[in-house]
């Protein structure tokens, strides 16, 4: 096999060009086989096999900087840079990361799990190169979806202004512009890159301007004619107006054409865009037929494409989606907003039921937030469905446009807590800290999927400002779902187990862990109260005061950053109200980035376990244990 001969990019360069196409087929087969066991981002990587081969064949990583936007399409890059033998560990605990990761390889020069960052990073690397007198290439690969992000557009503007040598490879796997692929487009691309053509064009323009009286007018007329012709035959005129030289569109699966285009683009001493058309999922028919489903996939059967999902209760995301349809039927003001995640956020059913009330704004979280504010300002009830990690990108809009104006926007925060194999760039462990500090914000988290439904009703009935409910990326507990939905009084907690020796204030999916620890301690004579602290903000002040009155040690438990989190809020409350004698222990996610693995492994790593709680509570109530 050819693939077995490739340990580093230099090995690839030793192959004859004719060997690259069969190598591409081997890589696709390798990906299909490996990901059927581990899961992962299959369709994006099947679509960039030839593109990644061409880049590594022509250029010199890591001297030349390859910058992958998001990084979930970097599996082929990992294969070609010495990590093929690690693919059995892909997205597993302590194994190969599903995104580009600088600590994994010198060939990974930029890492990101959020989109639209590659162009800004590339510009920084290009400026750094120039200031240090280096001559390496900087090549950023960005998808057409990521190009909708405002940050990418800001970077394009800056790159076009600076006009430094930098290559942007636009991986277009959605737009239907295949008819533009062919001889004419590539012929025009070759002409535009030819230094003799460029020089001749400049000399003609200078000559025309020297002609007395009519020279300047004639030159402007010729320029207008030239621009009109460009608008007719060159699809990338928008990029050229920004200061880029545009190449393409080029078939991203035609290695010969692709390499010739990349060679021509490399000759330009300035910013270039190489527009590459690829097919997401190429080479595996189930992924070609439904690239959305196969973008990120669980383990599957290769022959049939059947996804191997464990049988169990519905995920919180599914419960959210079905409940939102119910609430929309009751209130015509309800509208849904998502930044390019209608499937992942559980909104496909809503979109089918209420297409006119569903808004997918693309990868544009900032716009989504302020758009929601505009909707709320005119009396609608916007539900902004967003992953916790992506809401981080709209922090200023949440503060400035929503909370400051006290607008009635609902935040449906999915993937709150650990997210398993997606790892550190996607962990939803920071939203508690960055939301609870903002005035006017209400933050809730349910103990189970049924309580999520009631929280959604609570948010719909709430009219006094922004409100958020957060829920994890796991299956529900399988509890019965109430048909009749009722609002929960704002700021009230729920005692699930009584006890006088200590109290656990637990949030969301930490409650079963708290109950398990309490049951273990009960066998040793220690009675622990377990509280469902379902309102992170505002907290149940009456219950906090009662705990202080009883002088009961308190342990807070959350699957979120311990710094600035729910536990911090409890400590702040007791400090502000002069309850200095209260014994409070906060347990949450410590101050470092937790990497990929299963949710259970991530909880084990940071000590979100019943065993840890038993140990901590033992230290909080030592006298009781001695008497027992």
C-alpha cells in the first residue's frame, strides 16, 4: 500500500504524480474504516483529500504554515504528518485530538475549534514573517460556511489593505457553481498571474495617460470596459475588489488542475484566493448523500452506513426541540434563531413546522445575538439556540445589546458542561461564570429532561428581561414527561433529600452524583441534604439564609468552571450578608482546559465523582463521623 510508505510530508514528495490518485483512494478507505469505530468528522475530511495532498506535495510544512480553519477537516493532514498509527485513539481520552493541536505535531501551527479564525491568524503569521525577514509561505484554508463569519470578513479587509504575500484556499463544498469549472476560468487565472501580462497592462495604462487631452479619459473608459468584462466572466471579482488575485473556481478533486492552479497562485507576490470546489463526503456514498448528517458522526456500519447509537432516553437537545414546537403552537410570538446549527440544536422539526419563524443566520453568533435583541425589542419572543462554547463569541452583544437594554431574549444553551470527544475547544464550562456576572440575566439549569420542559415554559412566561436555560450534551434520565407545563417561580430551589449534617447544592447533571454520595454517607450515619440549585441566578436566598441559620456546612457542585461559577456565587452571597462563619466548599472544573475523552472520563479527571464528594464531606463533618 502507498499509504504505509508515508510517515512525513517528505515521503509524499518522493511519489510520482501518477501515484497520488490511488493514494487518495487509500486515504478515503482508511478514514471510512477508522471512523466507523471511533466516530468523528468524516464528510469534511473525505472532501479535502486531494486538496490536502496537493498542498503537502507542492509546499514545505512546517516551514510553510498551513492554517486550518476550525480544524475538523485536518485528518488527512494528520495522516500525512506522522499520526496515521494513532487513529485508533482519535477523540479518545489521552488520544489523538479531533482538531489541529499544536502540542501534537510541529506541523500543527494553529489550533481552533471555532470557525472563521484562520485568516486573522494567517495575517499575523505573514506580518511576523515579513518583519523577521523570512520567506516562508502562509496558507490559510477556510470553508465557504466559515467565510460568513464576521471575523473572517474583517480579516479579508485587512489582508487586502496590507497586500502581503498570503494564500487563502477557499474550500467551497456547498455552492452550486460547478459549470464555472473549466478551461476558461483556469486560462484567465493563468493570464492574471503571468508577470509579463501584469507588466504589459501597467505599461499600456501609463502610455494612454500620457496622451494629451484625451489620454486620461480614454484610460478611464478602457478601465470601465475591462471591469465590466470581469464582472461577466470572472466569478471572484468581489475578492479582487478587496485587493486579492482570484483563481478558480477549480475542481478540488482534479489533482492535475488543482496543482497547476496552486503553482500559479504561488507566483503572485501578494494576497491570493484559490477557490476550490469539493464534494463533502466524497468516496463514501452515505456521506455524499447526506453530508450534514455525516459532518460529525458516531460509530457506524461501513456497509450500510447505519449509525450505532445506544438505545436510551432522548437527549436533552431532542426534548428541547420538541418542546419548543409545543410552545410555539401556544404563542405566535415565539421565533427560533441559530448560528448555522439547526440540526445540532434540535431545530429541524421546528423549521419544518414553522419555517417562517425559524432563522438560521450562518456562522455569525454576534449577529444572531443582536438580531434576537431586535426581535425582542418589537415584541417577539426570540429563542436563541446556541452551544455554550459558541455563545462565548457573542459576549459583548449579550452584555451591550441584550442585558443592558433588559430585552426579553431567551438563551437555549446546549452542550452546557463537558462535551466528551470534541474536547477543550468545545467544553461548555464557562457560561455560568460569564453570564451570572451580567445584570438583568436569569440563569437556570434543570435536574432532568422533564424539568427542562418546565423551564422552557418559565422562560416563555417571563417578561422581565433576558433568561437562559442551559442543558448538557447527554441523554436524559428517562423520567416521565408531564403533558401540562407550568412555570417555576424564579429563584427557587428544590430539596431532594433531607439531612442536617451537611448540604450539597448541586446543579443539573451533578444531582445524581450528589444523591449517590449522600446515600453512601447515610450508611455511615452522616445525613446529607441534597438541593437542586436549579436557579444559578438569582439564587434561593431564603434557602441560603436557612442553611446559615442552621449552621450547616455547604458543598457546591457544578460541571462548570469553579472560578466565577455557581459556587463563587454562594461564597459571594455569604460574604455580602456577613455570614463569615459558614463552611463552604466549592467543587467544579479546575482552572485548566480539559481535553477530549468521554464525559465520564472528564468528570473523573477533575473529581466530579461521588467518591470525591464523600471524601470532601467527611472533612466538612469530622465530628459526626467520630461519633458514628
